[in-house]
C-alpha cells in the first residue's frame, strides 16, 4: 500500500470509526436541517467542516499550535451539543447564510485538534507531511460523504415515505444527538 492510500484509508477510518462517534454525530446533526433534495448544500456544509478540520490538523502537526488534549476531548462533544441546541431553537432553514455553515467551519477547527496528537505521532518520520495530510483529509471527506449518503437514505424513509415534516425530523435527530453529546461531555471530564 502506498503512502497516499495509507493516509487516505486512515482518514476514512477516522471519520467512520464507531469509537469516534463524535464525528458521525456532528455530521448528522449538521445535516439534520436539510431534506434529501438539498444534498448539494449538505456537501458544501461537510466540506466546510473538512476545511476547518484540516487547518488545525495541519497547524498542530507542524507544531504551530499546542493543544490541551483533555480540554479538546471535552470541547468536541460541546460543539455537537451547541449545534443540536441551535437546531432545536431554530429547526427550519431560513434564507441567507446558515449558522450551521459557520458551525461546520469553526467547530471543524476544534475537531481537527482532537486527532492531531495521533497524526503527529504517525507523521513523525515523514520528510514532508503535505502529501500525507492531503491524503488524510481527502479520506476524511470521503468518509463524511458516506455518512451523508447513509443519513440521506435513512432520512428519506420518514420524510418521503411517511410524510414526516422536515422540522419534526430535525427536532427528533437533534434531540437524540444532544442527549448523546451530553453523555460524551460527562464522560470527558477535563477538570
């Protein structure tokens, strides 16, 4: 297996790993506002997350920023909870720039820090980390697109077949994700 394939696979595994449920929950709660027909908006949304994730991952890997790992492990589920609460307070899409796009990018910055120590250890022997970082982030994006496709297929059952209103579906998904993120926050006591 070549270097690109290795880091690409690592990126996919990072996002799809059930042990790292935080990324899956974040992508799902970001997408929960949108009906399956808005898949282009959703792809833009998760790409904003990948960009934010990539920025801090690169900065931390280059030792330009240092992270307090226990604090980051607490902040990650906090970002999920904030996004879910925002969805609950405003479960409908309005015209203009959506708050979720800002959440995707800025909270992606925090999520990128969560994996930086591990990736930094893997890249320690690499002469150039640009290609491995690129491959990892392409894998991350591919993994997110798998989650998005799965969620949209899953969402079509209640939304299209059973005529559940998008607003109600957003509330159900966001409430569920909020509950899980609160449990994750309790489990990651950093203080």
